[in-house]
């Protein structure tokens, strides 16, 4: 989050690339897979807008690095890389199991949800929730989930449209867009509704555009 904030304030292509590289290395070293891959995805979109040559170069270099290490078991079995090669991963397997169990319970009470069902099923142990946006549906039911989806979609559509139409987007809208890209990727693949930055993204977009309308009125 801090890296994205700084990235949106820089106006120097070399410093931007340096920040992306340093941040990626740090996330890789910290074993934060979801954050690492979502940050890479956000950085590619950032470079698409700012520096397409750098974007293509990074993708090609990453491809060469992966291809050159196909026979290196120490590399391909690294926790941060093994999913790319389809190798077995305990963490991913556990999350898949949590997803399947969560969906089974959700199918039994899809209208009203199954509030705290994940904790009840694991005898009071926390952390066995669905690790994506469907966790909200299981906890609170179908109607709140639909309200969330509509709200999130309208917010993300608004900020994406603003980003696409404005070539020289700066300041708060720029930050909100890239924070939203990062958050949206996170909640789709790895985070539940408990992840606080998701709400910062949706709330920030709502507050910013509401403020603009208030000024014009």
C-alpha cells in the first residue's frame, strides 16, 4: 500500500521502475504471495499507462527468468513460485478445502447466510473462512452480498472510467485507481471481507466522487 502511494506521487520513470523492483523483491522475500502477485499485476497496469516499453521489457525478462530455471528444483519448488509450475502447495490446498467446505455450507443457507459458521465448524478456531469475496455472502446472506457487489462494481467502474478517459490523471484519483486494482485482485483470489483495505478502496472512491458532486452543486 505504501509503495503504491509513493508510486502515484513520483514523476520520474527511473524512480518508478526502481520502486517497483524493490517492492517486488521485498514482497518476494516476505513470502506474501497474494500481495506479491497482486502488486506485480498493479505495476503492469501502471506501466501500461506510463511506460509501455518498460512494461513489455519486464514481462519478457520475467518470462526468460522462469524459462531459464525450469530445471532448477530449488527455484521451481520455492513457495513463491511453485504455483506457477503447478506444483503441490499446502497453503493453496488448505484454502481450496476451506472454499469447498464454505460453499457447501453456503448452499444450505444461501439466502440468510451462515453467520460465524466458519468458526462454529472449526470448534472456535479462526481462519477457516472462504478466502475471497464469497466470504461476505456466507456471513451475511444473499441480499447484503448483492448490495456489496453493486456498490463495489459502481465504484470500480467509476474510477476505471475516470482513469481511462483522463490521460494526465494525478493526485487522489490516481491513488484510488491503483489501490482499487490492488484491492480488487486481492479479494478475488486471496482475501476475505475482513481485509480492511478493501473498504478503504470502496469508501475512498465514494467519498471522492461525492465530494466532487457537492462542489459542483
